[in-house]
C-alpha cells in the first residue's frame, strides 16, 4: 500500500492497555499509522513517547492531552479513554 493510502489514526486513551494495543496494531501493518495520541489531563504518561510505552520503539510522538493533540489530516480518532470522555472528545473535534 502506498504512503498516500495509509490511514492516519489518532488514539485517545493511548496510555492504557487497549490504547497501547491499538498503537502496536497500527504500527505493525501497512494500512495505518498512529500520528496523534492523547490521554487524560492528569495522566502520568503525558510527554512519554507512545512508541516506547507501547513497545514498538521510539516514534517521536509524545502523548499529549486531547485538546493539544493534532487532529488535522486524521482519517480516524479511536477513543479508549474513560467512559463519558468520548463525548467530550467528539465535541472538541467539531
């Protein structure tokens, strides 16, 4: 698959177990790449490279809050954060 057809994915809740698994899956195929990651404002994972945290090697992609994570150019946001937070995420993206 050419780089022009690779899906640009954002993951909210990226520092959690499922979020890290999504990052691993996206980085291990030719179809998608994680290009934005977010977590809760008070998370101890803020600023940590998601590739290191997910065990796929450094991606030069630090975890930020949803409010500061880039969303332009994304094909999809995947939200595995806390319940209720996904409504805030949708409102932020509009």
